[in-house]
C-alpha cells in the first residue's frame, strides 16, 4: 500500500491559493494527526514568560531581556548543530566539551601565542571540523554507535580542556573583537532599527517569492492573508524586542548599555544559513531522507556514509562557534568551559523546540525556540532564587515532557497513516 506524502493543501487546484479557512483547517488536521511542530515549545514559552513575569516583574526588564539573549546564545548555537545529528537519529554527547576544547584553542592562540583574533577563530573552527570528521568516521565507517563514540569523546575532551588550560588555570580573553561577540558588543539604536527593517523586508520578500514560485510550478499557494498575519506577528514581536533592547540598561551615565547585542545578528545569520541548507538544497533533502529511512536512501543512490560524517562535522563546527561565544561572554576560558550543564541544555533545546530524537524530523528554528525555553527556565528560576537542584529537576521534567510529546506525536502520525 502506498501512502501519499502530499499534504492536504497541495491537493488544491493548481496555482490557486487555498482560503484562509481551509489553511487553518489543514493546520488543525496536521496537529490532530500528530504533526505538532513547534507548537508545544511556543505555548510553553508563552506560559513560562507569563508565570515568571507575574512572580518577578523584573523578568520583563530591558536588562534581564538582554541577559537572556546573552546567556542562551552559546547553548542555542550548539543546539543548532545538534539538530543535524538528531535528524539522522544519532546523538553527540561530546558537543559541550567540544565547545570547551575549541574555546581553549581560541584562548591559547590569542593569549599564549599572541595570534590575531581571526587566526584564533579560524583555529577554533578548524579544530571543530577535525573533531567532527573523527567522530563521524568512527560512526559511519567503523560502525561504532554514536552514543559510545561521543561518550568516549566526552571523557577525552574533558581531559583535553584540562591539558590545554594547564590544570586549573584561567586564560583571560582580552581581545576587543572577540569580546564584542557576546560580552560588550552592541549595535546603536539606529543600527538596530535598520537591521529590524531589513529583516522584515527580507522575510516578506522571501514569502512572496516562495508564493510566486509555487504558483508557477502548479502547486497550491498560501493566501496573502496568511502571509500578512505571519509577517505582521513577527514584525510586532521583533519590533517590541528592538524597542526594549534600545532602552538604557546601564546605571552609569558615562557607559551606555543600550542597543541590540551583536550576538543576535550572529545567531540570525546562522539560522538563515542552515535553514537554507536544510530546506533549499539537495544535501538538506538527503539528510531528511537518510534520517527517515537509511536503507531506502542508500538504494536511492545517496552516499549515506558521507551524509553521516558531514552532520557530525557540522555539529562539532557549530560547537566550536558556541565555544567562541562562551569565551566571549566569560572573557576567559577555564576547565569548566563547555562542561557543567551546557550539553544538557543544548540537547534539551533541540528536543524541546520540536526536533525528533528518532530522526527525520526537525528544523534549525527548533534550536532557537528550544533555546529560548531553556534560557527562560534558567533565568526565571534564578530570579525566583531556586536552588541549582531545583533548576535541574524542572529542566529535566520539561525535557522529558518534550520527548514524550515527540513519541506520542509519532504514534498518532503512524496511526493516521502519515508515517
């Protein structure tokens, strides 16, 4: 029996837009069928924000909002890389300490050897690439389960960080360019609004181009009202964020702290890059194909081993970028950089955002949404003076709930004949 993979909206008349009501009905049908996407993460984010805002009004202050973005940046970037590995049903338990190793390489090149910032960044990223190649080769070519390979790497990289920072030494990162990434780098209010306008204009242009392109191919197209509602909602949320971030957060009149943190632009660029790779390239389609059915993908002529190796390279490279962000925020590197709860939160961010642990389902945007949920939980409970133990328990419950939603969604989708 062959199950059609064409969604209901594709069965509309060629080139004609479905109505707003039909579009809404199709979406509700997908949710009832188990394809909930990012809905649980969005609802959770809204509920948590309301709860913490009521419990601690300072949660919604400009200072705390900026702190949220900076605190969650590294975890979000690492989670972006983990999405690629999870799409294949694999796991990388070493991503946290990979970021620590790459951060230590960065700090060593900068401080110990006196290299310029761009050489140090290149060295850190190349280290991530080499690590990814090694892990991916062991998994794809030798057939060692990724859990075992990356668990061994988790232990080895923890020791590597200790060796690079010479035991308990703290290596300062004083380079002004590195520190601008996630320590003291901010756009001026005018630059923030310009970036906002360019982003909204770009999203609108992309939506209209996609609509036109689908129409030319004889596919059903979105109603303009749906595009208007989506872009309008994004514009309102982003506009409010830019307005809040442009408020003065500093207590010293001589040192202004208003403006959008520069790390936000970095995350936005990475989101656009990897979203394009997954949704608009043959390579991205091959990742989903291998994650959905490895044997079928192999029979279709896809180089499965190359795909498996490549996702580990992307994951470790993004961990390297996350390590650079961590080094920037701390203005230093120590034996705990990339350790502690970094891996827990990064995996949690990807899964909470909607990426399936079973492979074949997920988007880079999931890491952003899940990262926001994790950051809100950590920040909100800190404001409420919860202990570290309580924060771990709550975060673990949220992660378990997200995995449960994923499992139940797959079961419902299978029962509905969608998988």
